[in-house]
C-alpha cells in the first residue's frame, strides 16, 4: 500500500460504466483542467448525530459548515494517508462521469499493527463539474470501515439531509470542491477504528442522489448537470487500495458489490487513484495510563505501567482511575513476641495481634528479636543482651548472635601522666606498661592534668576514695599483670591494695 503525504490530501473515486454506454461515450471518464478548487468543511459531532431517530431531521447543533484549514489534534502525531499524488490544487483531473447514484468510492490503507486503535480526524474527497449549465446538488453518505470495505465492518456513516449536514452544492461551469469531513475534537464521542486483524481501515463516500440522476447501466447521469468524483492523471498507483461499490442491474457489466480497481474488467478500470485522503491519530503511539497504587497505600492517577513499576507501585490497568479502586494498605514486618515469628501484614492487623510493626522492613532480611554482645563504655562486654538493653547501659550493640569473645570491644581512653612529665591520652593498659599514672576513664590532658597525682587509693580517678574503688579491688581480686585496681603496682591485686583503699578513704586532700 503506497502512502503519500501532501499539504492538502485527496483521493479520487471511479465511476463504472456499462458496456453499452461506454461504447457510446456517454459514461466515459472526462479529463478536465480545474482552475478553481474550493474547500467546504463539514464538522461532525458524533455524540449528537447518533441520537437522531431514523428519518428525523438532524439537530442543528450537531454540525456546522465553515471554510478553514485542518488542524492537528491529539497527543500522538497525526498521520495523513492517501494513494493519490495530487496536490489538491488547480490542475488536471479525471472526472469519473459513470459514477451513478447508490455507488460508493473508497480507499483502504494498511498501517503497522501497533498504531491501532485509530481516531479518525479528517476525511477529504474531491468533486468536480465539467461545463455545468447550472448549479448542481449532490446528496452523499460518508462511510468508515475497519479493514477493507469488501470484507471489513462498517464503523460509522453520516448522510447529508440539507438541514444540518448539507448536500454538496456547486456553481455552474467547470470547478472543483474539496469536501472535508472534520470530527469535532471537543465532542465526547470520537470515531475510533480498531484493528480487525488486517491492520487496515477504509474511508469512502456514496453518491446517494445526483443532481440529475440517470438510470444505472441504462441512462447515464447528465455530464453537464452533475458533480462527479475525481481520479488523478498520473496513473493508477494502488490498484488494490482503490475501491468502488457497484450497483447491480441487467446491463451492468463491470461487476457488482465491492471491487477494488485491480478486480475490475480493464474496460471499467479507472486510469488513476481516487483523490481521497484520511487523517488519523494513532492511539498506539502514546503509552496507556492508569492508576498506580504506591507502597504506602496511596493512589496516583496518570501513570504508565513502566513508571508505576519504577516507583515500586502496582499498576491497576489502562484507563483505571483512583476514584474507582481502593489501594491495599502497606505491609511490613510484624514481630510477634509470644511466638518469636515474623509475618508480613499491615499495621492494623499487626496491632490487633499484639505484634510490633516495622513498616519499612521485610521479614526476609529483618530479625525481630536480636541478642548479642554489648560493648560497655568502660571497655567491658556483656553477652546475650537485646539492643534496647544495651542502649540503656550506654553500650554499643554488636549485632545478633555476636559474642564477647569475638567482639573486640574498644577500651576507653584516659589521661596518662608519663614519668617525663608529659601527658597523653591512652588506654589504661598501655599507660601502665610505661610505668605511668593513668588518670581514669574519660580524663583528658588539660592544662595541669598531671600536676597533682590522684590521692592514694583513688583507683577510678574521681578525686575521692569510696566504695566504687573498693568494689574495683574486689572485682579484680587476684588479677595479675596490668590491672587498674593494683593500687601499689606490684603486679597483683590483693589485700595490700585493699588496705591502701581503706587507708585513703574519703575525699582527696
């Protein structure tokens, strides 16, 4: 299928003569030079037109006739499809003067499957008169199909009634009129064309009644008192894409029903393509959007499925809106102390069951009731405690299932008064290894920190000898080597150190 783009697009329609009249020349196509081509636009509002009862006048609010250029609509790029290479301006055209009342000219187009569904925006067709002796009036019906017109299904059709959908009226002489059918973009109902599996669509126009009709296949329409559909003069480029729906009759020798130009007998086949064009907006070029349920239980409209997945949400379906759904509440790890289990439920259910809810956690990587080693501020370590209990003691929890044997708890620093008179902050064991005086946990080498040595028996360096120092001696009883409670520095904590503490009892002088 050939696809051609023009600033103005048209398609040509063919008239099918009977053999007898073709021989007489009364229904033969006629090539004319059009010096004047005008545009008549008819705006369709499907939501109003479809409400008309059969045989009743169309509501005047349903359509209006204006002269204005076409406009691109919609979020997706509009595409124009035609088989003709005509520029739709003045020039040479072939009038298919054998086109009789009841016959339809149509063009079919094939698109990539991912562009469907299509929205029909504009349908254009060129009519012309040849030396008309008076004003002509042509009644018409626009027909839109899924697939090819011969095998597809009718999507929509609109007929002129001269109340609101005007008949085509052309002046005397030789002239052309581009009849444009424009679907109002503001109308709540649009004309959508689904893919029926053929990846195609068709547009056509039926001549319901000529200005001066003849008798099909017996008496031709008067060539000087009717308007006819046109084909171009550059040759038939798409024989399978141009169609005609033929009337039937005893003397109709070209065939009957829907036939494409390729299927017509050679003496009935037009020499060019219909001057017809369809402008459509593919709906497949823009991603579908819908509601997205976020992980926190809230809902947001206007998300593509990909964007919803990116934020960790759950896409609710194309065209679904938040007002029509309820997003599930967020789930998280729920720790049940009575069973020691971790289950993933929402906060309300977790509270109802007496559990502890951790909304940002997952049971797959969360430990509900950890126990492990706790490093104390004084460098000591306690096994098998919870993080909460460790925090209460000012310690640092080492992790679930850790042990003090492997914890390597950091020892506290304190001011160390060296024999040289200098001061530096060291852990106690290093300070004592230098034979220096350790001033206690957390002390610093402020100015004069080593000028006054702690009083005898003040093991913890708090400026007084109290039960705390006595407990340190008792706690380290029989300790050998470097021990903070070794008051006399003889390498062992024993009764002598205990006596030193008792002897220095009270505030330091």
